[in-house]
C-alpha cells in the first residue's frame, strides 16, 4: 500500500590521475590527435544511512533503519581511456570527430575492505560491465566577413552495463555559436539536449524497480580571453 525509502551516502573524495596525448597538424588543413587517460585513483571516506518503511495490504508493516557508524575508507581505481580524433578545415567549414574506448571491467577496489570482499566485487564488475565505444562529432561554419561562428555537435555514449539495450545509451545533440574579437576575446553560447532510458532498484534486484525516460537540457555561456 505504501513504501518509504530514504537513502543517504556522504562521501569525502580525494584522488589523482594523469593524461598523455599528441597532436599532429598538417598545413592547418588536417589535424590528428590521440590520447590516453591513465587510471584515476580515488580515496573515499563514506558514511551510509538508510531508513525504510513499507505497509502491505494485510496490515503488516516492515521497518528498517541502519545505524550511523564511523566512515569507512577505501580506494577505487578507474579504467584506462583511449581516444583518437581528427579534424579538417575547408573554406569556411571545420569538421571534427572523436572516438573513445573504455573497458569498465578494469575497475577495481585497490584498498579497504578485506581481500575476499574485493575479490567478490571484482567478479561482479567482470559480470556486470563491458567495454564501451563512445562517439563524438561536430561541425563549425564561419559567417563570411563577420567574426561569428555557428556550431553543431552530437555525442553517443554507450551504457557501461553489459546487458543494457541501446535505449540505455546516452544521446546528445547541441547547437551553438561564438563571436570572436581579434582572435583574443570570445563570447560562446550553446544549447545541449540529451536523452536515454534508465531504471533503479529500490531494494534487491528487479523486485521493486522504477523505469525512467530521462531528458537533460543545458544552456552554456562562456566568456574567454586568449593572450
């Protein structure tokens, strides 16, 4: 008849990572780039609290509340990320494309918990996750005789979960423009629209589940100066 669920996670995060890349420019006509993002290492201090109550048609009530304990501490290692991209300019047009590969099965807990727990979580990661290929594309046109640029872009981000259908992949399109003064000062604006399907489990797995059609809209304004 009714279900109440209050789930709170308080995280204190710290971490570091590193990137390495190269860019080749051929006569300002064709550019090629490649990069690798090395694993990030996050140290997490976590406090968890849950309070839940359900009432059934029989009149039976079930209540659960976890005590607030001292924070637990553990370390998470993220996967490598490999990217390649290219762009070309022709007359008033510029086109670019990028591909990023991430193997989410490389994620692991490197510190904290006991060794048996970490081994079990690594098995779950191998079963639940997969390698994704994310695609990015964009184009720009310069308005003749004016310092005004029009832009459009698209992104396709695969869900990292192994059994997710395409509906769970994140799709984005964007439109925008820029005014650049003397190649120094710039005013840039963009509108981004994203959509995908998702679900969440209130408790257990596929026992009490909510499905969502998610839409995300963003308006971005950027002011910059280059010297």
